[in-house]
DNA sequence: GCTGCGTCTGCTCAGATGAGCGAGTATCTT
DNA sequence: AAGATACTCGCTCATCTGAGCAGACGCAGC
């Protein structure tokens, strides 16, 4: 980084830098045109870079924190990690990013799996097009007061957009007892739909935390049940599958009352894309990813930062 | 320039661009680290450049207009062309640039030639160091009222800074008649100094225009003499040498009254650096350069632009 | 479903490039 | 003035890189 440089050298450096970086000429070309050796050209360019005459900016694309995404991906060994800036306005940005990701990742050979979930519904609402692939429903629906109807139709809506075959059913996610749940599972429509679960190659799912307000499942059960489940080590839930801090599916009494894919089936899906953010969910997301239930993650910068704070540092390469 | 791009691709592009442009990793390296082909890396980088994710700025160094310098150099086939921004504040900036250029260009094998000149005095005032080389005075001095003494000492000051041998003399530049001038030229001190002129390899000189106020020589002679000289086609003056619009030295009656190097001697100096600017001097500068009296030029942006307006366009390469 | 078209991917090979070396030269010290 | 030191320059050789090409894949029309 030679600070002292004569005006001739400076003018030369500028000319070389312009030709190389703006006009795209090769160093050999420049050397020939200016009558200097290609080594001199290379050294001038190095100096120009070192002393700030040439400035290169990488602009993070709008609506995406590429650097955090990459760090998160490396830290967890994720297939894809997409981080949108901020946290407050995360809801729609995350959904949009997830929809884009889905569109990018899906091939005509894939089979898409979808659970009932508010987050997933948001994602599907952002989809305008999809390959003509089969769509498989992964679990029953929870209809909350005030938004019955449309939101339980996530899978049908996705299937309509795709135009491919759909394997959907009408059934609640949680029953009052194991017997009712069993009966539903034996119902032809349910059984036929769930029979296609092993063919699913890509699923997009929300992640719930096992705390009040952290998951629709958690909120839907009694205080007593919630406590019982918590005492078995459950920290989170995905599409009706409960899992502990190690991301291991946990079978509890509640599991028997749920109409959804099994933990083993979830784990067998090759590419599970999780869409989740919020401070309350950090532990659950961390567990799901570490446990291998999730292969790709779409989240907010705040959540990603919190995850990285507890995650192993990225390797150096 | 593929505008549509999924988030994964975008994140990848960002990562690749960061590694390549900011960390300086080779494309092969990046390809290996990210598990993609080097061709993909190259294409991502091309796209990143094309769609503005990577932005490269060439910052013109402060106090120097590199682009104009280069254009001026090409247009006139100059060895060195240095253009400082603006025109108003040109005086000191030009002097500084010339001093820097001199320092950069001079080698211990050179012999420096200097005329009396206000511009050259400014340049020497900016010099703090010089190689230990001989310094040769090129012409007699004109002492203006109010600044006698120091300013005629240009050559001595330069020699003191250099620390090498000096070949200086005390004599006025213009005498009242040819006889007085001849006598002075025969004076031992003058003759000995001028005998070294053929050894001069680098000279730094001002350029005067043959209009009132355009040159100290022009201002020092009578109106009648000025008109006579003008009628012989003289447009400018350098260190006592008068020249016409083609840059050809002109011998007039005035020439015989001047104690200075001859036009032939001036032309024989391998590298004459001219320091000159101002709208009035454009014609004179143009003539001197085209005539081959000047090989390098230090000037202002306004003057350079005016010169370029009348000069042949730069060749394309 | 089959075929043509446009796009994307990775390959070959020639030319471009970087790391390190040794010679020549300027600068500093004694 | 002479030697030591630091610097710049251009070279060689191994590696990297770009242009163009061929095959694979997805898409639209019959």
C-alpha cells in the first residue's frame, strides 16, 4: 500500500482501473495498449484496490439479508436458509420469501406436503403459480373462531394453483380422545390422503413453541394436558408432531388424539422447509433443525441472530 | 440479465460476490467451498455485475483529473499529461502537480534545466527534495519591480535542494540591443553555464502567449517591438525562445537582444515539461506541443478542455 | 404422449493470471 | 565513497479463467 505516488503513476492507475473494471479489458490487453508489462498492470490494480481508488460494494438485495442467510446456513448445515431483515414486519416478508423459495426449489418431479398452519396459509396466499405436482395434506385442521373456512383450505388452494392431483381430507387436528382420533385415521379419505405422505419430497411447515401463544396446538389443549406434555420434555410442535429439545419426536398421550403424520414420517421427508420467527420460537426452531426435522429455514434477522448466538460458529471455509 | 431470481440463488450470488470481490478468493476456490462448478461461479459473478448487485466505482484521486489527463496525453501524443481540476485555483495546484511530476520523473542520471519564470519559481517553491543532479540555467532573468532578488534565484534554489552541481549565471534576459546581449553571451560565467545546455535531459518551463499580459517577455518590450515580433507570426514564448503557430522557433530582431538558449537547443532537450494554463495561453500551448517543443504538460481542466476542443480526437484503443 | 425450441449445465482447450524468484537500481549508513 | 538495504521490474511455471460447444432438461404445441 504505497501511499506516495507520483501524478503519472496515479493517472496510469486510474486509466488501468477504468479499462479493467469498467470496460472489462484483460490485463494483457491493457498492458499492450499502454505499453507496459502485464505484471505492472496487475500490481497497479492491486494497489488501486489497496489504496481505495477502486471501491467495490456488494449491495444486499432488497428484502433479503444475504450475509445472515449464509451464516445461518453454514452454522446449522441447512440446505437453504433465507433471512429477511428486521423482525417487526417479518410476517409478510417471511411469507413472501418462503413462497419465492418454494417456487425456486420445486421441480416437476416433486410432491408437496402441507400442514394446516397459519404461517403456511400466508405462504400459499403469496403463491401465484406452482408446477403441476401432487399436493398432500399432512395433518388435520384446527379451525379457530372467526376464521373458519378459508384458512383450513390451505392444501386445496395450493392444489388448485398447482393444477396437479391433490390428496386432502376434512378432519380436525385434535380430538378429545384417542378413540375418536383412531376412527378418523381409519376413515377412507383420511387414510388415502395420509397414504401419500411417504411420497412427499418437499414440505413447507410452521414451527410452534410449546408455550402459551407459541403454537395453535398448545393453545388448543387444556392447561393440564399442556403441562403433562411439557413434563415429557416437549419444546415444540410441527404439523401436529411434538418434539423435545433434541428435535426428537415425542409420543405422549396427546399424540394419540392428533390426526397427523407421525414423527417418523416427518423425519422421512427429504426437504422440510420451516417458516418461523419470533423470540418465543427460537428454542423450538433450534431443536427442530438440530434434530434433523427441518432442512431449510425461512426466518427474520432477529430470530436468525438469536439462533446464531446459541449455534456453533460457522467453519472457516 | 435475468431479473427473476429465487432467494436461494440471490443468497448464493451474494456469497459468491463477497468471497470473490471482498475476500479475493479465486473462482475455483469458491466453487470448491460452495460445492458448485466454477462455471456457475463465473456466471453468477457476471449476473451480479450485470444486475447491479456488485457495484465498482473508480474514484478519481483528489487534485487530479485522471480521465482528462489521459485524453490530453493521447490527443497530443504527450509523454506525460497532468490535469488538475478547475481553473480558478489552478495556480498552486498546477505548481504542486508539476513538482510532484518532476520528483517522479527525475532519475539520478538526469540533468535538470530551468528558465527564469514565475511559474517555474512556484514549482521550485513546492519542491522539498530532488535527486543529486546537475541544474542548468536556461536563460537570463527578468526582475520585475517589487519582487527582485529571490524569484530570480530559481535555479540556485533548485540546485541547493538537489545538492548537485549548478550552472547558473547572473544576467538579464532582455537587453536594449543585440551588441549588449552578445557581450553578455560571451561572458565566461554565462558561456560556461549555457555550455551545459546540451546535457540537459529534463526541463520544466512556463509557456507565454504573445499578447499583453500573456508573457513577461512580451510585457517587457516596447509596443513597437511587440507588434514587429507579432508580425513575424510569433504566438508564444518559452524561456526566451519565440515560436510561431506551428511551434517553430522564430528568429527576430528581438531574439538577438535575448540571453537564453536557442530554439534549436530547446528543441534538442529530450523532455520538456510545460507548466501553463489560462484561456489566453491556449493557442501558444497548442503550438508549442504540436511543434515538438514540449513533451509533457501540466495544466488545468479548463485549459485542457479548450486544448482538446481544437486537438484531434483520441484514437480508439 | 411426442417433438421442436429455448435454457441451463458442464466440458475442452487456448489464453490469461498469480506466486515466487533473481537481477538491476535507488536510498541510506558508515 | 563504498557497502548494505530495500525496492521495483520482468521472468517462469503452474494454475486459473473465458469462449464456444454439446448434452440434458423443461416447456409449449400437435
